[in-house]
C-alpha cells in the first residue's frame, strides 16, 4: 500500500507541475538519438540485451551510409547519486526480469505498484513508458517480464509498437527544434490561400520554383544543402493506382522537369538499384483525415556525381478528392550521419494540412 501511495503522489506531483502556467523543471540531458539502457552489468550479454540491440539499435539502410535506429549505451545503477544522473537523461530504458536480485530489478519493482506487478507476473504487461516524469522532454521506458527469455521475446514481438512510441516522442522534439526560432509563415499562408493546402516551412528556406501546381523551397548551406517541394492534383476520384511504384514514378517525372543540376541533362532521380543495401521503404498512416504514404530512400543525380537521402509524403484528401506531395531532400557529402536530418524531414512532413472546404479550380492541371 505504501508503494502505491508513493507512486500515486509522484504521478500527481508531476501532473501538477505540468498543468501549471509553466513547467519549470530542467530539460533532460543527452542527444535526441541517444538511449541509455539501464541493466545490471551481468546481463549486458543476455537475451534481453541482445533483443534491445536488435530492436532499438537496428540498422537503417534508407540513408547513404547505414546508421543505427538509436545509439545505445549500457550502464548499471551503482549508487543513488548515479541513479539521479541516469534520471536526467533524455531517453532511458530500464530493463530486467521482475524478480531479478539487482539494483535495476529493485528499481523497476519500485517503479511499479502492486497491480502492475501482478500484470507483469501474469504475462499481461511488460512495457511501461514514462514521459516527462523527472525532467522536461524526456522519454523513459520500463521493460520487465517473468524471465530473461520471456522479456526478450516480448521485445522482439512488439518491435513496431516499441519503436513507433519512441519515434513519436522524437518527431515532436524535431518539430519543436525545426520551428523554434522562426518559420516562413508567408510561404505556408500563400499555399493555403492560393492552393488550399499548407506545410510548415523552416526559417531559412527560400522560395525557388513557383508554378501552377509545383512549388520548391531551398535551404542552401555549403556543407548541408537541403530543399523541399510540393505538388498537388485536383479531381482525383479513384486512388486504386496509388502505391510505391506510382509514387516513385511521379516524383521522378516531376524532378526531371524541375530539380536539375548545373546542366539541363542533370536532374534528380530515385535510387532504385540495390534493394538490400539501399532499399526504398513506404509506410501508410492517417494524418488527421488524410491518407498518407511516407516513402524513404536515396536519390542520385542523373549524369552527375551527387546523391543523398529523401523523404516523400503523398497525401490524399477524401473530402476534396485532391492528391498532394511534399518531398524533402539533402545533399551533404561531408556530413556522415544523416539520419537525424531524415527525422527532421519526417517531422516537417507531418505538419501538412489540407483545406476541407476547397473546391476544384478552373485551372486544374492535367495528370502527369
């Protein structure tokens, strides 16, 4: 009962802090893509540790040089002071069997009340996310089960949901980071007024191409060139054609027209060669009422020695029968790790909105 009361009081206190006019707690430490894994040192080569490496540290191949999904570092609880330092980190995973006789095991039991412990022992629950519990902008995850092998299996079986929950927190961070200084609201307002859609545009992107249904913006830095473009099509009543092949063919046809290099014979295209080393991955989800396809991969310059990662969003508004694209690209050969920029693109594409009251215009452009 004492543990339940303490847990309830802690949660109520955290909610009180957040519900006030401002959350005055310090920001959590660490990099957005770093995860501190807290386990007893005797378990760093256990089945659970291997499962955590395989799930949270798996390799991502949709960037020019493969990178781990998250950078993992393993540590153990040696003292109360060291536990307090761990609690300051931005991303934390506490993992152990529920009855493990270790500092980590005891700490995990201290996190859970009797009801949650019973659910763990019955096999009904094993993962408990804690968001902004001790510091602002923090994601902690408790992983526990009845044994090492049982916990490892549960982690592997729920890979997608575990990753999506942590990624959701990361993308919210990137959205704040990208737009915290300023954003080009005049560009998004113009798109909304003239074309019935908008997407948030970062503060130093400059308008580049502006046609009837294609618009591009560029953020040129000598060491890190980035650009984005949008496209729309009215009167799309049937989307049975909409799949990854159509998305790639359409973005390539648009880029052949508009995204060129130093000469007219140079233009950006999607890299579709080695599907093992550089795959193209498309996932679909709902963004409000919009059916959304998110496609990740790499691009290359036809007749030129350039390339980099891209993220394409294809949106369909069933209310207005309109189809849209927002496409993000990077060229930064001197920047080895590019996954964090891809995550920024993914956050930016999720700010897209379509005007549900928009009616088809007389200047509709024919299908490509």
